[in-house]
């Protein structure tokens, strides 16, 4: 029998991709499927970005690039962050990576080991806890509560820090909940972290440009007191509808940036050359496609909230960012894993069970409103019809 490394068996998965695959199978059979499961924009990448990649290829950019990314793109990222937030970032601390997951893997590999704790949002992006377990570290649940609109609180973070804590993972706007943390809470957390100078922070800000109702994203880059231990994850996938381009960026503290570069050399060598030139065009070029997309998401957000409110035994906290709703379906009596399966197989609506994002996701579903208004309305109608026709067994009893 082959003897695998212990951490391999601890790897989890991202259930949204399993749902996507099954939805594709059913659609191939001729079924009408409404996909409210996968978390990717349903918009095309803007033409000027595509054209920049084509030009790069025609200009002969076919070879390896520096492992941290081409200098022009790293400088471009620093300029972009300054325009967005007024923060000064050294381009030498920027690492270009093939997708946001690489940043979280690098950070978790740096701090994860059998005697370490790493705080992870719950419910949160499932790869956080999966990667933590792979390293032998223990993922410690950072609860995101419905009554707080799924925003973490400084007290919840700080009271979970122990001598074992090596890294805290934060995500705002959040996946799967759409929770957005206000500045006052971030201020309180940063002040409290002064008592824990040996704890690093990974701030996942991949949805930073997608917020609603006047909310603004608070980047942890705005806190110089965290500069020597802050890792920021961001990229092009969500903001610029570039999920398939596999292009992300991260900002590393000076003590870690050289190590992050070595991890890049040891894992992926460098990022696709043409994609990096597309990244420059995205950040430095017209932003109207981003504005159009976010405005569409804002309309769909209102539609999905209204549609969910019409469903009996379903409630939904208002998402402040990203493009997910996280309705509470516990009053239906159906376990979320069962409901996910039945809605897809019976009603043709793809959703993702809340427990795919952690134990505290029990009783919830994630719905992505990265779909048309018509699909959202039809999907909600199908869900409502199915629930009316299929009361949970214990509800009938």
C-alpha cells in the first residue's frame, strides 16, 4: 500500500465546484438548470484587457517572467492601491500569483505546523481550513454571526488568540455571506493586536471593489502598525471578471516577501506572461466595466433579497458586499446538505450548502447572484414551489 503524507488525507475541497460539475451534467441531459451556486461574475472580461493579452503574445512575450511578476505590473499594483486607498506600497513587496488561492496557501504554509493555531472565518471560504489542516495546524473557528450581518467582531477575534496562535485569516467583504466589517471594528481589532505582536494577519480582500449602499471597503493596508506582519490577498478574478485568467496579487511584509518569492519559484515558477500584461491594462485602463458590473450586482442583490423574503420559512441577512446571499433555511426543517441536493436534482436550481463553508454554516444556503435578474426570479420561484410541495418529514410529523 502506498504511504501518503498525513496532510494529504486532511485536504478538503470546494463544494461549489462539485455543484457546478453536477449542474453541467444535468444541463447536458437537457435539464433546465439555474446556477446560483458558483461564485464567478457572469460578465465577459473587458475588451481592452483581452486585447492587451493578445498584443503581448503578438509582441513575443512567450517566455518565463521574474517569479514575483514583471516589474511593470508590480509597480502598477502599487499605483492602483494608492489610487484606491491612498496607501503607499513598495512594488518590491508585491507578488503576482496565479490566482488568490496561492496567496493563502503561501501564508498558511509559512505559519502552519502541528503546534500552531490559525483562526479561520466560520462560515468562510473552505480552502482556508483545508490548507490549515494540511499543514498539521489546527483551524480555530472565528464565528460570523447572522445577527451581526456576518461581520466579524474585534472581541471575537481577540478572545480566541492564545500562545498557539500564529496567523489570523480575515475576509471582508466575505464569502459566502457578503458580510462587510465597518471601520470602527477594524480599528478596535488593530488596537487589540498591539498586545499580540507575534501574530500575523492574512487579509483576504478579493471582493474589495464590490460593496453596496454606501459601504466602503476598509483595507488593512491603511494601518501602518500592522506593516511588519500583514499579508493582503487581492486580484483580478472578481473585480474584472477574470476568474479563468488565474491572476492575483498579494502584498507581503518586508520580513516575508523574499520567502514568498522563494515559494513561488518552488511551486509555479512564474505567472503566465500575457496575463500579466492584461493585468496592467485592467488596473490602468478604463474602469467603466467594473462600475457597470457592480451596479448590476446591486440590482440583483435587491432582487434576490426580495425574492427570498417571499419564501415561507426562509430569512436572509442583507449582504453588504460580494455577490452572495446566505439565507437561513433552518425553519424549513431540511438539512442544508439535503436541500442543496434536492433543489438541484428536483428543481434544477444550483445552490451550495452552508456547511460547505464551516460548521457554523449549518442551516444556511449560499446563493450567488452572479446571474441574470430573470434567472434569480425563476430560481427563487422554483425553490419556493419545491419547499411548498416537499415539507420536511419532521415538519409533516
